């Protein structure tokens, strides 16, 4: 453990030194002595929730390799987050198709940060971006569970090590091959991408200060977008995603089993798979297939840079029940629904945040939910 702790501190020190030395290194690369070299930078808000926010700042690094583009970035966020643990205090799982889980849902105060580097290769003028992206980041996430208006919730009355919250730090790496072209005028995407990711949360001392964490997460994702109609009045395209996510290790914490991994983690049930009860179906092994048709109105005038969109979706998922056995497709989770999405855009026509309002039906739970509201940027 001490060796792993020492290594993690060394990685952090290297990143901080690289950030601090960038201005001097860039100036040294300038052939004209005494001339100032502008440092290319970027910053802004990367996401807004109802009670939480995330911002980022980055500076472009020196040319590490020919035809490569490097960026050092810091992402920080925090606020209040909704969470859920769909078990009784003694650990028995809820079996309730009415979606009424007394004491299961709670709030958490949280802060998180990611510090690391993006390294892009194979710049494509047609796509206006690098086709190949590699990432290496240090991630730290601290959560404090807080009581709701009814008092302590089931997780707080349980015997879990993270019953009051958790703090975990990890090393995250991802390799992305991206052939997706975004049309910011017509609000379309077209093309495919694929990625592999690995995250290590070591069982070092500070990963045991709140909760116990000692595990790996590995995953793969494939995205596909295909244009059907494209004009300035109305645009129609399909959005499709396949996700494979697996956890393994000595101590896998309950909160990890509720999420899908990625650069930004995503709640699996109820978010990655719309229509399921939020935070239900914990899993160590999970497969997800998302399919959406999106109807966009690029020229519809709305205030504050808001762009409207209609969508219909069909989702399917296999979750192992934490025994690494997925079962048959007949045991899968299937949902469908339709709704409307509003995107708030910045001056570069990038979404700052998005609000989805939709109705959904869970074929697995035989449950229809008339109204769902999500204020957060979608993940695909």
C-alpha cells in the first residue's frame, strides 16, 4: 500500500510540475529571443445540474511528439446530488414493481476533481479535430450523505462502510477513436466512434478514510450517429450507443455498482437506461444498448440560445446481479419512451447544459412513468 501511495503522489507531483513549467518551456521554444509567446488556453463550464456545476481550465502543452497535440486540463465540480440505495437497512434488496422504495433515495453533498492530460493524434480537417485521443487523469471524488426530510435513510442505518459517504481517488485512462462529425448549425451528428477505458482505484490508506475502495473498472463504448433529414428547418438523425462495463477487485464499493464508467461517470439505471427506477439493478457486469431518433429544429427562435429537440428511445440492458452471470436476453431490462430536450448553447454553439422532459415505460417492471425531468448534459 505504501508503495502504491508513493507512486500516486509522484504522478500528482509530475502533473503539477508540468503545469508550472509550461510557460517557460513554451518561451524556450520561441526562436526569437525576447519575443513573447502566447499560451493557448481554454476554460468554461462543462456541465450544470439542478444543484451542481462543473467547470474546467486547460492550457496547451508543448509538442511532445510529431503531429501530436497535448493539453493539460483540470476539471472541478460540486454541489448537491441525488443518490439511491434500493435495499433495506439489513441489506435485503427491494422487490417492488410499484417504484415506491421507502428510505431508498437520499441526497449527497459532493466535490470532485480530475487533473491530467489529453494527447491527440491524426488531425482531420474535415472533422476539425483529432481522430485519435488518449487520456490520463487522476480523479478524486468525495461525497457526504445527508438525511432527507423524513430523517435518516436506509443506507445511513445500514452496516456499510460508506453509510455516511465515501472518498475515492483513482487513475483513469482512455483511448478514443473518433470519426464523428458535428454540424453545429443543423444540430446534427454523423459518424462512429469507439473507446476503451480502464480505471484503477487502489486500496491505499486515503481510499479507506471514508468507505473501502480497492477495485478496477474496465469498459468499452461504441457510438453511431446517422443523418436521415438535414436542412435548416428540421433535422432528423439516429443516435445509437453500446456500452460494456465490468468491475473487479478485492473491495468493490456499492456506489461503484450503480454507475457506468467513463471520463464522466453516469448513473446506470434511470439515466443511462431511461425508464428504469433510478439507481436500481446494481451490477458488476453490465451491457447497455441505447437507440434514439432525434428531431431537431435548428431555426426555431427561442430566447437565451435555447435549441429544442424531440426524441423517442428504446433501451435494453443486461445486468448481472453482482454474480458475473448475465443470463438470457429474456431476463434483460427493456424500456421505451418519448420526450423533449432543450439545449442551452454558448457562443461556440456548444451545449452548456440540457434539460430533458420525457415519459417512459419499463417492459421489465411493467411500470409507466408519465413525467421524468433531468437537468444535465446527455452522455451521447
